[in-house]
C-alpha cells in the first residue's frame, strides 16, 4: 500500500515511542503524538487517556494509520491492566473503525507467549503462530490485543500487524536480551514495513534484529518487506563476561518470558 503520511503514535512519551519519534519521520511520516503524560518538547502532542473516548476519536480523526504503543508495559494488578491495556486498546480499535482508519501496527510482546519453552540446540526457532501462553496479566493483555485485532479484521476490515516485540533499546543490557534484541533502527524498519505492506489482514510478527542467538522466527516479518540490519552479537562477549551464561535449569531462563515467568517487574505507577 502507499506509505501513509499521517500516523497516530500512541505511547509517544514512552521508551519505544521516544525512539520511534526520532526515527520514523525520516521515512516520510508526519506523526501525531498521543500519550497519557505530556511528551517532552512536543507542545502539539495530545495528552489524554485511552479511556477518554472523545479525545481518542479526535486524535484518530484524519490519520492514515496508527502505531499503538500505549499502555502498561510491565506487570500490574489485573484492574490496572484491564483499564489501560484491554479497555484502552478496545477504545482505540473502536475509534479507528468509526473514523475509517484501515491500518494499525500494534505493540504485542514476547510475553503473550512467555511461558513457551526456549528452543534447545538443534530445535527450530519459535514460530510466529505459536499459541498464546502468557506469563503475566500484562502478557494476557497482549493476547487480548492480538485476538481483538483478528476480530476487527474479520468483522470490520481493519488491518493490523501485531508485533511481538522482544526488547528495543539502543543496545542489549543482558545475556538474555542477546536473543530478543531489536535495535531502534531495525524497529523503525519493521514499523515502516508493517505500515506499507500490502494485504496484511491480521499478521503476527516477531520484532527483533537478525541476532546470531535468535530464539524465534522472523519469516512473517520478512514477508512484509522487513530486512533487519543489526545483530546483538558484538555485545555478547562483554555481557557474558559480566553476567555469565544463563543456567538452563533456572525456570526464568528456560522460558521465552524470562524472569516475567517467575518474578515479573511491577509497573511503578
């Protein structure tokens, strides 16, 4: 499809949103920014809650596509997850349907399948159609988001690429992250491919760079036109020297979700 010009970016003040604010305009996008908190140095950004349906519909009005990054990104109580990630995402899809927006790129997560065992040596990588096995209420909300996207494609013709994001940081910070890291530049490449690919329906893809230690399959992402350029391997020696190799007998090291499976980090707000 032709590259959309105006894209609503929810969660624009967050870590990933901040990275994409800097990188996506180079692809020709005019970003409309939305977040619950003010976006630094962006006075035109919309500050509102996803559950403010009037403000959300006004934010969606007139855009060509949406990148949905907003919500709680760690574990929290079910009620907080319900409000921010489940009801908030539903409100976004309703606003898109009402305003005729036909393409959403949604941040899913490896934690939607976080209880999936890691592949052993010689095993195939984890496929993008791996069944939902959430490791937390947070992961459960990402399962809901993927299923909601499927419903809105089947019932309303709203296309979505659900990106099961690994870890998007300027560089990996743990040995585990060597297998799931997505460089910010590759993140922008993947979001651009997801915004412009033809006939995606509802497509689930894994979001990471072409890492030497990759645990999951990037076939469906590459089918969109994504060509990752980066690899976490240059960071491996230093991280392994500092942290040691993961212990496969540790339950937190045996599943895709890592420590989210056993001791998830809690959303501070």
